[in-house]
C-alpha cells in the first residue's frame, strides 16, 4: 500500500514537471526493480506480478493526474497574465 502511494505520488510529480520519456524511464525502472527484488521476498510469482502491475498503474495514473494539473495550472496562469477576467473567474467593476 505504501509503495503504491509512493508510486502514485511520484507519477504526479513526473506529470507536473516532465513529459513522456521520463514516464517511460520511470516505468522501466519500476518494473526492473520489482523483478530484481521479487526473488528476495516471500511472494509467489503471481503476487509479484500483481504488485508490479499495481505499482505501474499507480505511477502512470499519477502521471496523468499530474499532467492534467500542470495543464490547468498553465491555463490559469495564462488567463491571469493576459488580464482576461472572463477566463480567470474574476469580475471587473
């Protein structure tokens, strides 16, 4: 559970700052680490594969959330910088 939360949080940070190549590198690193650590745990092959799938799903889902947040942040900043009150949610007097 903690690893899944950490993977999702890392995905959000990656999505807010970096683009797809960073996600691919993080996914490959996550899968590699899961495969390297699996023999030292007492998990069966099915459980290890499920853990890896859960971590990759959290990482990539978090990336999508971070990407959406980054786009929203960028649009909000552009609307405020242009002074367009109709898009920024502020009324003028």
